[in-house]
C-alpha cells in the first residue's frame, strides 16, 4: 500500500508544495546572487529558473483559493501576497548589476 500525499501528486492542490517551491526558489536565488557576501552581489541568468519555479509555486497556492470567503481563503490570499513579494525580490536580484 503506497501513501498518497498531495505534495507528491501534481494534479492535486497543495499549499505545502506551493510554499516549499516559492521559499526554495527564493533561497536558491539568494545563493545564486552571492548572498552571504553582500559586496559580491550580482545577477545571474540561472535566477530566471528560480523565478519560474517561484511562479509555479504561486500558481499552486492560487489553486487552493475557495469561491466563498473564509479564514482559510484569507490565509491563502496572504500567502499569495507573500509569493508576490518573493517574485519581486527575485526580479530585483536578477536585474541587479
């Protein structure tokens, strides 16, 4: 008997998968930009891949929205705004000279 986790199955909705993808892409983007050494901060073409993965994570979170408003719906909206800030930070790091 195999466990059926929603994280593994792409066709099922999963907030955890969306959050992990977005935060992982943000962490990877920071490392690709040279984060621990601020004086060596630079943009990298590989960060575009991190941007796409973060957008995929945002799409996964957006799939979890419900039609009627509830506290769950409000929490998902907050996560969407956080994902939007992650996307903006990755774009800023890519465009950084």
